[in-house]
C-alpha cells in the first residue's frame, strides 16, 4: 500500500504552541487516512436512487442541505443541490463508487485533493470566528451541521462534529496558507498540534 | 471676473477679503441655448469651457443635478498620468496630460497639478515584458517614460517591501516623470469659473428628467427647473450615462460600478510620489494637506450607491500593507465611493450618438479624472464640428459591433475586470 | 527629571491611586494613575498646551475629553511603533507611555512656523487656488514648502512589528455605546432572551455616567452605573466589548468595529494581535452613541484653557483633575448649569457664568445667587485673551442698539456649552440624513424605515441620563418586538426657543474648525465666492476635513451658512458622514492577509521534490513553479539553455501539475465540448486526447488545452495554469444558465492529480523502464493516445502529447502519490540520463515550436491571429463563432503570430520590443507589431522570438526592425514562420 | 457588504460569491447567426438605476449560479433563485 502524503508535510510539528495559558484553548489534529468522494446526480430527488443508496449504506435518510448524516465509518453530506459527498473510511466510498451507474450520476474521487483537520478545545469556535463568516452560535450551526464556505479566502468544508469539535476539509495546493492562518490565529488561545 | 494673482490676494487680504466676487454666477435657466451640457462635473464644465474658448460657442448651459463637481470630480484619487499602451488611448491621454501641464495658467486657477512622477511596479518577468512594451509604445509616441529596476526604485521610494523573498517581489517599475496629482475640486471650480467668464450658464440643482424630441432628433431637455431648448445636447454624467441615455431611448455598453477611495490622517511628508502596484490593485499618493490618498479595485458588482463596502476596503489595504508595510500603523480618516461607467472594453466613449442632436461622453472607467481636460477639449470639438477630434476618434459607440475594441487589459466584455 | 507632584489632581474620581503610572511627554517624565487618559494625566500635571494647529501653528490645548477632540493630537511611541495623531483625550494612560507634541518646530512652546499666523490674513479660504501659479510648472517648488508646513504627525518608514486580525461576530442585538441608554437597552434585550453584543469605545463602561451628575430611578448616576454593570456582568446573554469602536455601519446591519486589544500596554504580547477588526452582524442595532457638546464661535476661541463644559465635568468627576484654577462657564442652555452644580458639589466654584440667553430663566438666577457665582445674563464672549494660555475674556451685553461696552474678565479656563449634537455618524452612513429640529436647535436622527436599527438616549436627543435610560429600555423593547411602535425622539412640549448663536464683533479669529484653522470669516468668504452648498464650503475651506472630521465644528458651520445666506437652517443641507467614525488603523483593516498571505500560494504536489532537486522557483498566477534547476555557477539563462538542450538531445522531466484539470462526465459531454471548443469533438474516440481552443463570446481566444476521453461519457480537460479558475466558472455558467438541458457534470480535479511531462527523444525509454510490464509502444500509445493503468498501487494516467515539439508524454497520478511517481520516474530515468527542466526551459521549447502561451493569449487575439484559424470548425456553431467574424477581427492588417530571427543571430531580442517596417524611417508611433516571447534556441544556436505582427504571415522572409529603449536600440530581424523547429511534426510522431 | 441568501446554503456574505453580471439577457440559441443579436447580448447593458437582475456564482459554497434581483442604489436583494430554474 502506498502512503498518501499530506500537503502539510514537515510543517505540521506536534506539540504545544502560542500563549502559555492554564488550559490549552485549541487542539489541531490531522486526519490522514480518509476517503472523500463527490457524487453528482442527474436526478437528485429520485426516490428509487435514494432508497437504493440509503439501503446500501445502512442509513435511514438522505442528508438535507447543509446537514451531515452519520453512517458507519463516515458521514454523508449534501453539498450542492445535485451533489452529495462522502467523507470517512474507504469502505462506504467503494460501495458508493460501485453503486452509482453513469445513468444515475457521476462519481469523482477527491481524497488526494483535500487536507483534513479535526479541531477541538474550549476556544475552537472562537478561533474559527477569526476566519469563518458563518454564524456559529449553537442554534445557527448546531452539532451535525455542515457548510461549504471560506476561511482566509480559501474554500473549506466545515462540519460541526460536537459542541467543541469541528472538521475542516480544504484544498491541497493551498493547504499551507490555511495552516499558517490557523497557527497564527490560534496562538492567542494556546494550541496543541496532536 | 477678478483675475487671481498673488498681488490680488495681497490687496484683498488687506481689506479682509470682503471684495472677492462669486467665482461663477448663479443664473436662472434661459428658455433655450445653442448647446446644453448635462453634467456639471469636470468633464461637462471643461466641455463648456472649450466650446466657448475653442469654438466661440458661448450660448451654453451646463446643467448639474446637485452641486457642481459633486460627482466623481471630487471623489477620485487625483492621479494624472498618460501611460496607456493601446492605440487610441495613448494619444488621447497624452493630449490630456499636455493640457494639464498648462491648466493652472490657462484657467488662472491653481489646480495644483503636481508632477511628482508615477511608478507602476511589476513583479514577474512576464509583467516586465508587458511593461517594456508599454514604455516602448510611450517613448515611440513621444511620451517620456522609463523602465527602471528595483534598485533604482528602492533608492527613489523608501519604505516599500523590496525583499526578494516577498510574495510579489518588486522587479522594477514604469516611471513617468510628468505624471502626478492635481487638486480635484479645483479642476471643476477652475473650469466653472473659466466657462462662466465666457458667459456659459452654470445651473446647479437642475436635474434632467427627460428629452424633448422633434422628428426623432433631440431639441431640448426637461428638467426639474423647467424645459430648456437646445440646438445640441451633450451628456457628460459619469456614473449616470446609462440612466440619462435611457431617457433618450439608448442602451449603452456600460455598467455602473462603485470605486472606493480612502484618505489617511494628515502626516508630514512621508510619500513623495504616486505609485500603482502591479501585483494587486492599489495606488497611493500624499496630498498637500498630508493625507495619504489611496484606492484599489472597484467593488465588483453594479452599483449606483456612492459608497462602498468593507470587503473591498479590506482587499485594498491588504494589498497596501503588503507593499508599504509602514502603512499598517497609520489611520484611515475617510472612506467614500464614486460611481463609474465601466465600458465593455475599459475605454471611454466620446461621439455623436445615433440620435441627432445628442452627443455622448462617458464610460471613463478608472480614467475619468486624468482625462478631464482632453475629454472636454475633444467633446467640445465633436459637438461643435460634428466630427470626432483626432485624439478621440477611436472612442466610438460602434466600435463594439465592429470589433474595434480598445482593450487595454485584454479582459474582454467583462466590465468589472477592466 | 521626574516629579511626583500632580499639581491639579484633586480627590475622588475613578482613577486608581493604588496604581501610579510613569509616562513621558516631550521627554519630560510625568506621573498619572491607572484610569487616566493621557489628556487627564497631562492636565493633572498642569500641562495644557499639547500641540500646534494645522495652518497657523497657533498653540492648542485640550478641548474635549473624548473622541471629538480636535486639538490634543500627539505622536505616541517610538521607532517602529511610532503612531502619529493619537488623541490624548482617548488614549488610555499606561506605564512607560511616550508621547510627543506635533506640528511644531523647534519646540512646542516656541514654534517658528507660527510666523504663518502673522500672514494669516492672506492665507484665508482658497488662497492656494489664487496664487503659486507663476511661472508655469513652479507649483512643485512652492508645494514642497507647503507640504512641509502642512500635515500633522510624523509617520515612520519602518514596518509595523504588530499583528492584526479579523473576527466575525453574530448577535441578535448589537448595542453601540454603554451610557445610560446603551446599558439599559442591552439589559432589556438580554433579559428578553436575546443575544446581545455591547460595544463601548472607552476602556470603561458607562459613557456620561462616568462623570455626569444626575439620578436614574432615584439613584445617583454613579450608583446606577455600578449596579447595572454588575447585572450586565452576570447576564450570560450579553457579551461586552470595551476599547471597541463601531467605526462603520454598512448594509445588512453590519457594523465594522475595531477592538484595541493592546494599545494600552507598552510591550504587546506577540501571540495576541494589537487590534481586531470585528464584523458584527446583528439582526437589530441600537445606536446609543450619545451626543457631542457644541462650542461657541468667538474671537481666539482656540486658546489653550478653553474647553467644553462636559469635558471639564469629566476631568473633575471621572479623572479627578482640575482643568484650571479660575474657571468661567459660557453657556446658553440648561446643561451648562448642571455642570456648574456638579462642580460646586465637588467644591469647585466657578468664577463667573456668562449666559447668552435673554432672558435667562429665573431658576438659573437663583442658582447663581445661591452659589455665589456672578452671572452675566444676555452676554456674549467677544474675544478670549492670552498667549500660550487663556488669561481673560472680553465679554459684552447682547442687544439691539446697544453701544458695545467691553467687560474684561480674568480667568484661566473657559468651559462652554452651546448645545448638543446627537452623534448620528453611524446612522448617517446608512444614508439616513439627520433632520434639523428648530425647537432643539439641533439635528436628530432621521427615520429608519426598515426597523433594523434605532437611535437611543442622547443620540435621540434626550438630555438627561434618566430620560436616556428610559428611552434605551423602550428602544430595546421595540426592536425585539415587545413594543409595537417606535419610541419617539426627544420632543419637549415646552422647550424654550433657542437663542440665536451670537455673532461676536471682533477682529480676532473666530474658529469653527480648530484643527484645520478654519474661521467664521473663511466660511463667509467662501459663500461670497459662490460656494454655498455645505459640501462646497467644506471643500473650499477644508472645514471638517481634519483628523476629527469636524465633530465639534460641523454644526457651527451649518449655522453660519444659514446665517450668512439668511436661510432656514433646515434648508442648508448637511455634509455626508462617511466611515470611519474615528480614525481607523490600516493594519486592522488589512488583517492577516498581508505579505506572504496576500494571495494564496499554490504548491504543486511535487514541491518537495523540486526543493530537494535544488530548484529556483517563480510565481505563475498563484502557483509557485520550478523556474530552473541551477547547475554549479549557472544563472537562469545558462540553466535554461542547458535544460532545453538536454530535452532536445536526450530526455527531460518538467512539472505540469499547475495546469487546470476538470473532470467532465455525462451523456452530453461530447456535445458540450463541441459547443465550447472551436474544433469538433464528436468523433474523438475513447483513449484519445485532442487539443482544444476556446473563445470568449466576443470571438477572442479565451484558453487552450487538451481534453482526454477516458470513457464513453467521461473526459479529463486540462486548461492553462492561469486560466483554470475562469474556465471552470465559464463552463459552469454555460451549463447552469444557458444550457441546463445538457447532462454534464463538472468537477475541478486540479488538486487531485499531479503530473509531469517527460519530453525528448528518449522519453519513451524512460516510461519503459519506469513502468516495466506496461506497453508504451507507438501502437499502444500513439500521438494523442491516452493510457490509464495501475502500477503497483499507483494510479497512472498517461497521454502522449507535446508542448515542446519533442516526443513527449504527460504522466499523472493522484496528488498524494506524486512523490512516488517522481521517485519511480527518476529511478527509471537514470539509465537514460533523465534531466529536470523548469518553466524557463519549457518556455524556450514552446517558443522554438511556435506554441502560443500567455504573452500571445493576451485576451486581444483571435484564433486566426495565432495561426490557429484552421482549427475553427465551419460545420458547427460554438461559443464566439459569430462575433469572431466582426470586421475589425478579420481585417488583413491584424497582428498575426510570426517568428522573428535577428539578422545577427547572437543578438538577443526582448519581449516588449516594438516592430517597425525595415524602411529606415525613424521609428515612430505604435509600429506594426510587438515581440511577445523571446528565447535563445539551443537547437538553432541563435536568438529567436515570437511576435504579433501586422500581416505577419505574408511578411515571412522580409526584413523588419525591432525597437527598444525608445528608439535607441534598433535590431534588424527577419520574419519567419513561428515554427522554428520541426514544422512538419516529425519528432512528435516519432 | 451584500449578503445573499443562497437557496441551498443559506445567508452568506458576498465574499463567497463571484459576480456574473446582468441576468436580464438571454443567450441567443447557438445556431443564431446574426451578429447584431450576439452584439446586443454580449455588449449592451440596460444598467438600470433601480432593480437589477444579475447572476452570482456561489464559488465557495455549493457552486450554484444564482439569479438575483437587487436594487442598484440601496443594494437590497429582493429575490434569489437558482439560475437553472429561471431559464427560458
């Protein structure tokens, strides 16, 4: 098995950085082994297609706009009117790739084009408000919400995993710009790269 | 009209400045004029001035919906230069610069044209090649300009980020010595006073609400101060060209966009020239009062609001601080916006319209202020003689359908990209 | 030399005597306390003179106690933290603070520039416009002196060492200002369950409650403030931002705010930004911004020692500082007496009260009598007397037909209150004009039609803290929907008619704009000269254009305009308030997107490989690309010539990952391509690629690239590096807007795939050794053939295509495996001496071959101009197919792609040279073309170039001239085909 | 700053979008050969000082092209829809 190289490369150094505070405000962890695929449908509302895929993936329902649907090994996200994305272990990705016929839609594997971080800590929402223009208050962006948006001029896919945990998926070629922004912005809270 | 001079200033100073007359009259509109110019900004006033001065046409009214000079004339970053590369633009802007050089004396009004030079930086070898083409074009058209390297630039302009490791390293610049800045309001006032001196009626608070037509031709205008007959009607209403032309039934190849400008707190001399940055849209000069006058890109979407938004301001200053890191600690006093006609090729329009009796001057994009004298000169010529002036002959309305666009940036029919 | 004695410090106040602070002003070591502003600390030390005015360099002192201060501007800090034009009245004092006075030379007390004052009668409004015109071109000479004398503080050319950031806030209700109205509004909204953001520019909450005497609900202001703040601190729904100024109010209820995080410490924590620009998005906004006190206009009203009465109250009650020892009040309304009473409460008895009203209400007479303060009813101040400080006043009885009789009053301080001006800057920024209310002689907020915001408290005209607190509460209830109707603005039923502002008869200067030295007579002169609109007056006299933007002067200007023109004040109009409300630090606006982060820097997945190989990099669009790989002692020229030669004679490898890549799928993909490219796509078989050219709608070339057919309904498109984003957007536009009937899906895969080109006669051999077992023969992969396979887990896509004119292959893999592919190819290339080449050599090779790139695809060229006209199908319609035939685009004299060879082969050409006929006539004008791309051709061992040349194809074989340096350099060149090497494409098909 | 209520993503700042210009025009059919028709489509703009129909691309969001009605003076947005659904 070849190992997929992270675009963060040697720039991701483990340890504690920034302000020395009693509590480390933010944690940053890179998720390295993941699958990310996007499936665009010709008829995204087709009930037969939905039920077929829901059954294959073992989920009760299709994710609504800007929502994530947890499934075994990953999450399913509705990222555009005619498009869903899957993020997680390779198993469901392979099932989806095999299951969608060209007459139903098109599948594009994009795992290599993305960098994937998991952010946590008591100050994580505060940190994200330095770059995200979205309303991250609990009622506006609850656990389970997802959004395609931008930070620092760079497109990101954001998922709220938990009250104080977010996933951030962004493009490989500009990953270091986002990484620098994240490190500089997190310094005031004290942060740890896990 | 009292002639302005140091002596006059001295004399009137002794009597407490009680004897200065009004710089222009405030007449009631007459029933009809030989020529009516819509728009009392720099371009309209200059047109009236040159109609009178160059063509002897003095029965002229300039109609201004607000106060004269209240549009883009007083809302720009005051840069004057003539470093345009594409045929049509090159000659026109040089014609304009030459007029600027004698304007204060011509108008007997100090427009404070300060030829402190302008630098246009480049940051990649490809940009240097384009700069070389531009400089060669200028030089071979008799316009002084120089391609200078980063070393010389660093010696002449301190405080920029000249490091080779900069994200957009400064490789050099086009330098035009004769370029500079002028006091924008004074240009409108000077032309107004000049035109008024020839008998032109400048009528403020007079908005045009429609056109009077006879057999298809335009023979006058309806205004908030009544109907005014006109032998010819010229329009110079930057930002509102589409709006006014629509009253005449014309659709133009123009979109209106807002361009912001910014001025800093007053500072002792800290920046002695004019710079436009080649890697991101940002330009800067320092006014005589000490404020740094800065600008950048248009906001990017059609707008008639004379104010801009935060995102563009942030882009402008991200670029500004990247090139002049010392700007960071200084402060902005004022943010404002002007609405500009952006044409589909980035170049202006000065021509007779398809409607008899109606003449168009508009579509100035970023170039309006520096164009003021030549715009007035050429538009007056077009109105007076019904033929284009050679310096503006290419600025026709039919150049689009004929494929004769003057696309300085090569951006194509995308107005917000010019 | 240091002194601990703060001679004008008194008891009480809110300063922290447990925390003494040492600071410097103009080099002198002085003491203050935590809780002081720089201004209050200076006053405590008896220093009133702080700066010099803009034009006449007259001495100026402390005038206000807040952000409306026009005079007390100082340079703060030193070296790279030097910050000019800081308002001493708004600057929190901190240990180690260093400040300097400005705009004076050689010293503050003795300023030689004050000579301007002597000539001031000639330096009135608009004087610049009337002189300095002779001789022509001499303006720059005069200008130098004028510029040196103008300006205020000094900046530095040193880069700012501090950082700044942006923050995005969301709230149900944003409250600007924490005076009585703001505090009660915030509390009301929060208690109703709303998320509230309370924004205060000061370092303490409370606004006027910090110093003003008064009562709210039976409690003293100070007590009410303490209790309310305690409630606010205990309310989880309220977030409080102090030291934060709402500087701009934009569409969609967005407030631009700047938080001064570390402007009150000497050495900032490097991990924390100095300031934050906060974008506050609130559903509703409450503007509890207070009011500014208005000064009077009288002779020498700029002398140090003359200040606003509210400022005096603040200095006494909040900062425990006596502004002066013999204070006189000049007023025409109620609040002046409130201040007098407040001072009296602190044991400070005014030396006199001058009241411009006639008659003065009886209660004020009573007050003055009981307090033992001489009252001068119906009197005006004609003129102030003094040098560097106020020494006395000349006052007169106001009245018709009275022989003016001067009364001289000795004093060292004048506090004045001519009325109030609600702070309407933010509302006005939303395009809502303030409305003049004659009964109040003041401007009140205009109507907010959309119900998104409201002004509260003093900003709505309410004069007392109690009224303001009640109004704040009501406004909050209205905006959260608990009350149906908008609370009224202040409209007292029995308001006394305002007394007209006195027009003093004096020869002394009566200032309207203290910072810019604009006087009443400047305005009168402007009006005489025809400048009647407030905007004209502002521009002609520069009133309101100083750093304070006329916060205390604008209304007096409007009053004077109304008097001079004998017009109703409501008909005079106003100037427009624009952001920022107070001066805004540029660094905060820029945030973190500066320098290396101004734009993203895109890195190829092979980036580390290039670094290891010693590449020099260059930017291409947002990308960083290997420019060349220097050998020992090589510069870019030596390196690219070697690299290009190695490709021609052997084999080389170049990174092509920066090309835009688009995955195209769907049953209508072929039809789609057929519409967007000029050439035909219906017949391209699976496993083959084709070069395609796209036009814009106007018929100009937009982009080019190859598109590979991977499957029945599956294509892989490449675009140019710089065109990638625009092409993707353009294609999505067409699919979503114009041709939604086409079943085509697009996905950008630019970052998913990384690739290299292997070019040169031995390229096939490199592939052979790198992928043993894969058939790379001509039969298996012919010209434009596509191969997809998996090599030991490595997914590979290969297409045989060439940019260099040599036999070449583009080899792609998934980006995370780029390093693996690199290693595999380098290893496989070893036996064949595989070399690396960068973008410069790539350019040389494509020029030799006559391929067009950026300099030729400049947005002004047609396919025919580029010699690609033959590609354009005549059998189908495509984007741009109609407009490309406009007369101007098919003229014979258009500039066409041509090759150039200098007659002397060792003479280099330069891109950007202009071309002229070879007729010997002095070159002039735009010429007949220009050189677009140049290189030394290792193959031909000479310099060559591509050009866009009028009738270029017909000129092949003729001699023309390339001109540089404005005509000083003229090089004879021969026009040739742009295809310098292998015009028949034999190598390509080898 | 504009805020656009993307029918898919919800209310977002203008910075996530790319402006696509006037949406009152309709692209002529591909087989339209009259230059004047194309010329009008490519170059002429009504540019009203009032309600303006325009395209915006949700570049950093769902990548939908939207058709928006916006007042060019007040910048108030009165309608947003997928461009796909508003075609002829």
